[in-house]
C-alpha cells in the first residue's frame, strides 16, 4: 500500500511505501578503518600550512585548536568580489559575491559525532553561530547556509569531519519556497506550521525519536528518504543564530544522539544535514521556525525525483522512528 | 571566477565555475562488458513470463516485440486504488492512485541509444505518446511523467535499457513551479520564455550543440550539472503528446545524437532524462513549451544542493557545448 503525503511546511509531496525489501546503500569509506592522522589531509592537526589562514578557531586550554574555520580552498563565492547584478541578453547574472568557509570540526582524521563529547559538538555549533553573527554584518549577504556532507554518497571528498558555510547574495529557492508555504499556513491558521507539527508529534508520539527539555527529534511525516530526521527547538524561533546557551548545550546532545542512532540503524551511512533558518535580514518571523534536517543518503536520487521534485520513500517514517527509538 | 546564473524559465539559480580540475564520476557498469542476453533479466527477450502482462508493445514484421510496456513489478501507484484525499491530524494524504509503467526499449540486454537506428528510438517515443494518450482518459490522473534512469548513479537497477512512466493524481511540485515561473514571464513579456530562450540561443550559437529543422539541442545557460543538455521543439507547443509524426522522427534523431555525444564526452555516463510537458488537463498553454532535459549524473548531489535547491556547476555550459559540438 502506497500513499502520497504532503509536508505542510513546504507543500512538498512524497510517495511513501512500506517496502521491507529496501536495502540501504552503505559507504565503506565511513565504516572501514580510518587512520587517526593523515599526513596528506589539510584538515589534520599539524598540516595547517596546507590551507588558507584561520578565520576563527576554538582552542583548548593548551592553546591548540579544536575547531578551525578556513576559507574553502577553491571558493565558489568570495567577499572580495564586488556585488554586481546584470543582464546578459535575456538572462540574469549576479557576481560570485559571498563567502564559502569550511568548519574543520576536529584535528583528528578519524572522528565522528558519535565519539565526541556533547561539549565538543557545542563548540562546533557555537562556531556556526559566531560565523553567522560575523558575516551578517556584510549587507550584501542575504542568506547563510550551514551544511554538512558526510561520506562520499553525500558529496564529501574526505573522511575528516567538517561542515561548510555558504554566505549568499540571494535567498536560495528552497528557502524561499519554505518561507512562502509557512507564511501561507500562518495566514490561514494564524499559527506557525512548525509549532503545530511539534505539538502534533509530541501528542501522537509515533514519529518522535527523542525529546529533551528544549528540543525534539522526529521522523517527519512526509520524509523524503528513509530515516530522515529533523531536530526542532520546542520554543518558537525563526533564527538559528539567536539560540540561547542552554539551547546550544541541548542541540549538541540532540545531534550526537541522532547521529549515533543513525550510525547504528544504517551502519554509518552517508548523510547531509542542513540548518534551516530564516534569512538574516528578516526579523523574528512568526511563521518560520529554525530546525536541522538530517538526510541519510542511502538511496540514489533518480530521474523521477529530479523531474518532479517529489520523492519515493520505501520506509514509513513511523517504522523508522520506532526502530530509532529502540537503539 | 564564479557567477550566479538564473534560469528564466524556473527562476532557479546556479553557481557556475570554470573549474578545469573537475573530474566526472563514471559508472563502470555502463562502460564495461554487458552480455547480449541475461537469463535472469526480466526485460530480456524470452523472459516475458518473469514480468506482469504486456500493456502495450511495438512489434517487428515477424510479430516479435521491439518495445514492450509492463506494469512496474512493485508499483508505487495503482489504477485499481480508489482515489481518496483525506486529512490525518494536521497532515494531508492522497491514496496511491495512478500508474507506474516500465517501457522496455529493446529485447537485448546490452543496447544503448547510441547503437539504435533512429527509427527504433522513434518507436520508443511513439510508445511514450500512445501511453499518455491512453492514460489521460482516466480523469483522476493530473500529470504523466516520463523519465529514464540510465546507470547506477542515476538510480537504475539494471543495465537493460528502459524508461518509466508515472501517472500521478497531483501535479508535481517542480512542474507547478515551472508553470508558475513561465506564466509570470508570459504575463510580464507577453511571450513564451522557452521560445525566447530558443531564439536567443540560435542567435548566439555558443550554447547550441545541434540544430535540425524542428529541434534544437542546447547546453542551458543555468545548467545545474556539467554537460546538462536540453532538447527543444522549435515550434511552440505545450504538450509532448501532441507532437507530429515529423517531429517524432526528428526528436528520435536528436536524442540519439545527444546521447552519442554525451557517451563520447563523458565515457558513457549515468544520466536521467525527463520529458517536461504541460499537465494533461491543461489546454494549449501559451506560456509553456515541452522539452526534454538530460542530466548527466557525474557529480554527487551534496548538502548545499539539498538545502538550498540551487546547484554548483564546475563546467561552463558554453565550454560543454563547444566540446559537444566537436564530437
């Protein structure tokens, strides 16, 4: 039995099945042996001269870095580029103005969130927050996206744990769509759609994976991929960068918990996560609610998904959540 | 030097680079040795009893099938399912009503468009057209998507050449967006955006790969992936299924040409193609123009693309087109 499910926050449809024969794709590079140190890896401690200069770092008590932010080696966007919007015949072009930074999340080559202390992940999330607070002062920047590619199937070129930051001169299409749909919902209902989802899920419990005082981890109703996992702050807030220190502490615990469960459920899958947050120039929007979306990359994106923008998910989110809860 | 380019038909932004170091991912399963016949393959001639019953076929003069349409083995959507739209708490659900068919494009296991006669591809496209004409009589169907997954990276589970058809009870999100953006353009300019693109590209020539009397093959200005290739009918038409017999003949030649060039340029890459066409219940829309989009899958879709909906393309479409023209 299949059905079409709609995500009320984005109006995106998904075909969900209950296909017990589905086999997740694994990524040998993440589950195999990884050395603690790789002499050729520019992200490893001791190889700092192989990268651009440090933009920001979190250091331990001995003054050694634990988290280090560097410009992307071959950046897609540069702050030095003058912002220019122009037409080329019938087409529109904007200069590659912005920033593209790499957040190196540990000096060790073989680490994973699973083996971090929550305080280490807190340092990483504080770094995300501080980089946004710094970059948002540049008035040419319209949106700052923080994301992680983990494993080759998720687009990572190295096993060394890192995230990326893109500061963009426009608000990306998917974010605009999300804002538009949630504004529509707000106009109709007078409530934040994400607040409604959180309340609904906490009441029903069948898609809840983990709950803490300020956060809840769920398998979304219209999951695009098997074991898709979202982490929400319970209190309404549009901007990630305004999270409190208590929330910072708790989101780190929630993320470690989610990744550990995914690693167990899917044998260290490739995954992406993205911080969905309001555009930096927006105020405290009543209709938007920041959150983290984790997408295990265990199923290739095929032509149907490309052509239609909706996804076929062979695993019911209720079943994924029940499985994840038990781990 | 990077820039942001906008596709005027969809308002989708892409970051384009000129990165000579980019290495396309190949798919050994398509370039290696493939047997002419595979006893275990349900799509091979002689194994017809391994599939559901034939829905449609094109036969040769001896009565043997050349193209054969079957229901998907484990269909995502079924015509037998009663259409039901209902709410589940705050969520919306539609029953899995529709159709999911597989178009087996040859009885041989090892074939490729490159080695087909254009007349064989014409048979395949005639099959697409006839299946749409049949399925559109079901008033519950809102959209019919035809797409090909070729190679493992594009989501294909077999090397045996085939396409798929999905008849859906809703218009998919990406199609709605495309219709909305092109309607916006039409409202502003009073012209079809695709007609404008075709005229512009034929005038400039630098992104044109091939031109025939009724079709033109281009590398789109805001290509999402390296070597993305679009095939347009020159005459304005919203619906693929209304194409004339002359166009049918020519689109087959254009497709063989495009795939042959891609195979040469990228060593038999995985790719998806989708037929972009107006929803079947729409009339002859002035603002929409059917076309085929071919997406080589030589670069993984990473977190940035997922989170933002826009793409980073390391190869300039002008360079891709120049290279493809020469082959």
